[in-house]
């Protein structure tokens, strides 16, 4: 089975990231990849150096964008943020 992301999924993932970055300009794209557990799911990995409240707001906005894509195109996306500014306790 091919692990390559289709052109349409790549375009939609880029649209999600662009919309997120327009609202949260400090984020950067790490990679777009298929979920290892569910190959029909696409993960958008972003670097999000921000405080926890802003990250939660960004994740809520991402979920809204992802839901719109799911309803319109039946493609599942998840944005996964990595935040180097948060300290793990």
C-alpha cells in the first residue's frame, strides 16, 4: 500500500495550515503525513511556540477547519502542535 498523500489531501492540508498561520503567524509547518494507525487520516504537524491558552485557541480553530473539510470532502485531518515553550512537569 502506498504511503504517499494524494494531491487533493495535500492541497487541503496546505489550506488548513495557511488558514491557521493567517491567525497564528508564529506557527511553522513541520510536516504533513499519513497517520500510522489510520492511513486514511492525515496529520499536520506544526511547531507552535506560544503560551498554553493561545495554543488551546489555535487547536480549537484547527478543529473547526478540520470539521469543515470532513463534512465537505469526507477527509479526516488532525493538526498536531509541538510547543517548545511549554515545560513538562
